[in-house]
């Protein structure tokens, strides 16, 4: 299948170049090479492999194009989160991401980010929220936002969930986290944590400025793993880069409003990095599964 580009007329006597208002605008890079980079990126190759395949500079050009791709994922999450509802059997859990923050001037300080997750068992779809705390005041409104009344909730015995029966949910508390970890055929949220943490571990951590981008990528891939990944991505491109004007990005940072990112002053002064914790207890899947879906 080939790509066809045609010049677009703005008015009589004037023409737009084929890159005008497109995903490729502002880049002098060969469009074919950019398409190759996108293909390898969507296939979860390392950034080094993507850059070599696309004949790009690894430290600059490829890093920038990876960020351009993830900006689209941020737009996706910003657009769909308010309308994402789950029903039937639903799992809840929270997991701690990161081990410490490195201030690259010799001063170390600890930082961990709690991620709250909801999985719909019938579809494997997830929503993920970085949160400042795990209180009922924080988690219950998110559950009410995404889970329809009457749904059966599976989770551990975290106290924040104790009131869910009172708001129309059917709460099924598992006795222990150890019991959860042995139910891999049913426990999807633990599989989701493994996939997400493996994503960050493969990069050896990420700067906090990019943390949400990667979280949005995890969500987008989960929502589309059963679809044609390439078609889904270019459908997303077309929804933002409509070619009749500037790209339609309207998300604001933070994309997900439930956490407090480090201040710009701290980021600028310390180059904060979320470092993966190699001591995290992760679930090892007992069956093969698609790399971007919960088990």
C-alpha cells in the first residue's frame, strides 16, 4: 500500500505544500523515513532501533518524534476519559511507581507516584490515574465517574473502598494480596501493573515532564490492542491534523488532574527522573498475552 500526497489549493492562484497543517509540517525529514519510524515505534521497538531503521539521529531527532507521537496519545486520553464507563465485573487496585528521584547535582530525594487503576473484565480496558493520595475522597469520585452502579467490584481490602456498597456498587473484597496474585487467569489489574512497570523499566526511568506522555501511551495501546494498531494511530492523527487548519490539540497539562507534578522550577533545577524500582513485586504471567493488554 502506497501513500499519496496532493497539494491543496487555498484560493485561486495559491497552493499549500503537502506538509502544510499535517503531522509532518515543520520537518524537513523524508516522509517515508518518518513513516518507518512510526511503524517501528508502534511495534514497541526500542528508540535506538526506531532511529536506525528510519535513518534518524538517536539523541535528538528520534527523541523529538517519539514525543510528537505521545502528544497524540495525550490528546486521546484528554478526549475520551470523561466518557469512559465500565460495567459488569470491574477490578480496582493501586500501585506504587518509581523508587526515587535523582537530582543530578549530588542531592538525592525519594519520590514515588501512586497510580490508581480500573479494569473492565469483559473488554480488558483500563483507566489509570496518578494520585496524590489513596483516600476515599480521592478514589471514590473516580470510581463513580467510570463504573456504572450495579457493577461488581473486585479489589483488595483497602479501606477507601468500604463505602462502595452504599453508592450502588457490589463490592467483592479479596482476603489478601497474595490470593490476588495467584488468580492470574482472572486478575487483570495485576497484569496491567506489570505491563505499565515494564514499560518504564525498559526506559530505565523517565523524566517527570514525560511521565504523563508515557502513561497516556500505555492507556492508548491498551484501548486499541485488539484493533489494527496502524489504522488506529493514523485515525488519531487525522482527528488532530485535519489539514484545514492548525492541529486540534486542546489538552492541558497535567493531562490527568488527579496528581500534583513537580513544579517547573524543580524540574528545571533538578532534572527530576522517575527511576523504576527493581525490587517491585511484579506478577509473572502464566500464559502468553498480547504485550499491551492486561492478562
